[in-house]
């Protein structure tokens, strides 16, 4: 092993675990800077993504939409794909959701009624195979809560709780409905990354 | 004296303790920095079972019948107050088979005051798996130091059972483990031959597998128990069957009691720190660390997101370029370069685009294909609906995949998109397809990097080190022809201080490494012209001419037949070489023809066997057997041995050539894409028998990733 490499590793690894998230939060813009500048210029729709487990928050911009899937990106081109406010993919977070089938999640959540749905997640297993994990999730409406949507403005939104189970473990999602739409949503797919809290800005 | 060579791919090889230390440093980094928050639901507790001071799953000095979780790679270091130090590297080869390599130090072991630096191997097989709910204990049979000097040699049969927080083992040992309170060998009832244990001949026996001593001689019983006090702390108590006779005689060790006591503190689930009082007279510390090769620091990597699938350029935009057959090329080239892919040629025929590429960044070939397809969807006219992507490696056409716009649009966000893409890709061998590449864009490249070269196992100074700068350059005047060289200048170091000369009675084909290290001027590590080509389907060929490696120059030719849909591959390599002068610019008188017929067999689940039969550098004929476990992410652990017609006596210390190889992609640690690998070959000792050329770019390894991609491996990254 070359010494330089070790030095690079020694100096470069201190924040290794934060790398993906930092990329998300705006590291050096190393990929397609023109796209980002363009999006800012046209005032593309924005979304705030918070990662409480990592203590990070970032604004991402809508970079494109195709077949009902919205592609959001941060300044350094970490990406998030949503379909009807459900995360169906991420790119660049270190333990990405490669693909997901949220089933009837949106319909049940928006109905404001209790229900049960199935979610299927695909993540890389460390050996570049996709590990499929399916969850059965119970959806139950909760109380109304204030959701802050800008520095000065909050709205009262209905919280919908979603508890997902699988033989290998589970997680909890939460969604906030405002005027029949999902205004804010907390979704998990990787215990390593923890929940992602998405706030769709009007 | 050990040696390090660096191949073109950046693979670093070395051997011995320093190599272990370097790797250990990397792995410590990996463990500390890379894997802190793995899923509770997925992360395996690797060191739920502790390891003994000998580096195998066990108690303090005594072994247990337990195994580590499959694939676990672990290290231990155990300094002791009685001037005995041990360090080991252990690998759970299969769910039941555990192997370890150990480096031990015993101060003033020899009569003349010299200390012992000992390299030894252990193997253990779990015959019965424990029934956690019933009565059945785990049962294992083990060989300790079966191929080293035999100083720590022992065999044992041990049963282990957990009772709530207590794990207890009882066993019978032979050799070192049959030396305290021993009794006549029970196997003696079967045959008288088991009663005596032939004396070890010490150094003269080094390296031979001591079949004639296995389970021979007196036996003794040992008992051990660990009590898990709480989640992290455990206490150990054992009754050892090791009388420490050798240590008592040679270094004045006092064996006051067979009872050993220890405590052990678990650091997360990948580390343990322990302390023990041994035989009433010594205090030892013990640190253990484990990693899971199957789990890299970032399973999906930290690289930026891919470009999106786009509808392509409108008719108007395409028309503005004029001729659609040439104009988009510069644009596509730039867009692909941003994705770590070099464009070698672009040719549009009606609605089909033929694209020749070289993957310059991605460890998983499928990912380079996925990124290429998406770039094409955006940067080619919308009317181009079929993409035929052909990948190249060292200018050899490798595979062609075909995907349509409709496929990409349908699958980009599909939950099973990766699987569907692989099914639809129609992967073919590209060897016979017409070449549509243009001239090379950048035929010359170079880089300057520091290097470090260790030397070790010299009893005068077990660790030596050189540090310097290495300049490598590569020139490709025509397709397939690669002229490259590597020049090193040592800046500081002490490898040249080695004074011991080789006592080998064979031609000194490897054992004069210290003479090569004495040169202070720049040293040309290699300077070769290599030609790569595909003679036919499933065939690969290479010819190399020049200074092939640090010690040899000449001509090397290789052909490989490796169908991706079969588990086997066959290779033939023939070399005519002359030994290079110690100063690196001329040749010595030694000339030889060396070469091998190689067969590889993929046993499935990542295990691969290889047999190389042929003539070695010293003119000896024989075979090398290699078994490698390769994880899906490219992490490899292997072991090999070579037997030739050189007798054990003529071979000298070690008896025959053998070793362990470890190789991992740097991506495994860093989480960033790249094709560089770090690795090391650990040989207990490097002699002249069974020695092979250290060639860069051997075809099997060079072409493996492409073949793996053709059979669907690592396609989980296609959409990453």
C-alpha cells in the first residue's frame, strides 16, 4: 500500500460516514453544475429534506418529472425520487433505496382512514445484489399538528402514522395531510441513514 | 526479505508482518470510520464469540468448538508480560471451517539469546453444530500450528455448549495441549503408532505439514468457561492442558498453576479488549477486531446520482447539428466522461446507435453500462431508439449489450428495474463484431505517486522500510498495444541494510531480494510493451515483452479460454525470461523458460479453486493449488500452496511455498467508485522453489469483472 493512500485514508476518513449526507447537503458541485444553476434560475419547486439521525437538513430542487416520478436533486447531485410523495428511490446516500413499490400507501394515507398496506424495498446488500425487503404497514390517523412550512407560517395538518413490520425488523413512517395532500412525510428505508423527513414547499 | 510489486491495476502485493500491519491499519480505519451505524436489523455481531490468545474462537489459551459468523475476518494482538507476543489473522472460510495465520514472538528463545519470530497456521472444522434449544453441544476438531515450526503444535477435539450466560468447553488435546497432567493416548488402543509423538526437528521441520505427529503422543484434558456478566463484560476461567514446557525450558517461564483467569470487554460488536493472568505468572492483554467483508462501508456508494433517462434530442435540435452521424459525438464524449466512461466510437445507423466504450471508473461493469445508456438517451436524437453498447478492456472488445429507449423509460423507476434490465440486455461476446472505434483520444498518460516498500522477517530487524516516489507512464500508439513503465526513486529507507545473503542451493530466483534493495539510484520496476487481443469467442490473449517485473525481463505470452456461462476456465502461459541485474538495467546470466497450464473452477457461493501446473522459475516442475473466496463486492481472501520436484530439504526453511492472499477494492473502504485494489500476499517465507513470475495483467483476473457482468453479477448497480 502506498503511504499516500494511507495518509489520504487517515485524513479523509474522519468524516467518511457523513460523506453521503454531506454530498446531499451541498458538498462540492462535481456533477452537472449547469443543471442546478438552471433549476435555480427557473425557480424550480423545492423540498426540504431533513435527516434527524444525521443532524442534517438540505433543500433539494425538482430536476425533472417522468411517468409520475419526481426527480429531486441537491447541489452536488445526490438524488431523491418520489411518486405521490412516497420515496421510491435515492442515489448518493451510501445506503440507497434503489427501488421501491409503495403499493397502495398514498391512497390509504390520503383517505384519512385506518388501513393496511404492503411496501417492498430494494437495497444493495453490500455485495451488489438487491436485497428485497417487504413490509406490512398499519396506517392509523393521528391528531392534528402544526407543520411549519416557512419561517413565518405554520399550518394545522392531520398526522397519519404508519407502522411497518417485517421479520427482520421494522420502522415507523409519519405523514401530515393538509387539504387532502401530503404536506410533510417522514419515511425510512435504511436503519443506517434513519428517517428522511420531506417537507414539500408550496 | 519480502518484496512488494505493484501491478498496473494498482494491486499491491507484499508479504509478512508489515503487510499485515498495513492491512490492519486500513481495516481499523474501515471498522472505526466506515461501519458505525449499520442496520440493527442487518448488522451481524461478529465478535459475539471471543477469540483465544492463539487467534481462534475460544476462551483464553484454550480453544472452543464455536465458529465466527460466516465470512468474518478478524485480527488479534496479544502482548504478554512473559515476553511472548502473538498476533493473528483469522478467517471464517466456510460456516464450519475456520483458518488462522499467526505471527508470534518469543524473546530470547534460542540458546544464543536470539528471539523467535514464528509464523504458523491453524485450521479447525466444526463437526457438529450446537443445538441452542436441546442438549447437543458444538463439536470441533482443530489443528494448531500444523505447518509452521511446530513450536505451538497441538491438535484437539473440543465440545462447547452454552448454558444461559455461561459458555463451557471441554476437550482433549495432543501436543502442546496434551502436555499438562497428561495420560497415555486413548488412540493407542486403536494402534500402537499413536503412543509416541515424534519429536519436532525445530527449524528443520519448518513448513512441513506434520502428519506424522497429528494426534500422537500423550493426551490431556482441558476445561474452560466464559460467563457473560452483562452485555459487554465477560469473565473467563480455564483449566489449561498446556504445561508451557518449551517456555519454561527456554525463557524461564514459571508454570505455577494450570488455572487461567481473564476478563473481556466487548467494544461494540466488532471489537473486544481483554486481560488475563496465565499460569499464575504472566499478565497478557488481548485486543480483537473483526470486519465483515460482505458489508463495505457504504453498500450503495457515495457517488453522485446518475443522469436521468431523457426523451432525447428533438428533430430540430438534431438537425441543427447537420449530419447526425458525427455531430453528437463530442457532446456524448463529454457527457460520458463525466460519468467515468470513455467513448471509443459512436456510429448511428438508422434508429440504432453503436457505441464503443471503456469503463474507466466503475468496479461494477453493469453500473458503467447503466450510466452509459442514460447518457445516450439524453444526448442522442429521439429517433435513435436502440443502443448497442460495446465495452472494451485494454482495447479488447468484451461484451455488447442492447437496450431500447422504451426499456430505459419503462425500467428507470421500476421496482424490479435492475433485474428487468439484465434480462432484456441481450449480452453477447463482442469478439467477432465489427470494430467501430475511432482513433484513441489520449494515447499518453502518466502519474507520479509515492510508494512504500517493506521488508521483513529478517531476524536482524523484522521490519524494514523504503519510501520513495514512483513515476508510471503509459502510451498506446495503436489499438491493443500498450507500452508502459514504472520508475522508482527511493528517498529514505533501510531495506539496503539487510546483510543476510541467501543460503539457497537452488538458483537464486527470488531469494536475492536484498541485493536488489541495495541499489540507491532510480530503479525501473517494469518497462513493457503489451499486446491484448481477442482471438475468438471466449478467448483472450496477451503478449508482453520487456522488463516484466523487478527481477525478470523477457517475453511472456498467455491465452485464456473463459466462457462466462460456464464455471470453468482454462489458461496457458509461457514465458522466456532472464534474471535482471541487481541495478535493474542489465541481465544476469540466469535464463529460464517458465509457464503454466491453469484451470479455474467456480464452486459457487463465491468459492473458487485454481490449479496451475507447470515449470517454475528455478526450473522446478510442479503445481500450485489455490482456493479463493470472493465476495460479491470484490473482497477476496485466498490461500495457496505449491509443491514441486524440489525436495523439502533443498527448498530450505519452510519446505515448500505457501501463503495467504488478501485483496480488496478501495471502494470497499472509501465508498467512492474506483478500480484500484489494495492487496497483499503473506508468505511465511519466500524461497526459490515454486516461485512464479509476478506478471502484471494476467488475463483471468483482468477480464473477470466483465465476465461476471455478462452472467448477471453486480447488476444491482445498473440503476445506481
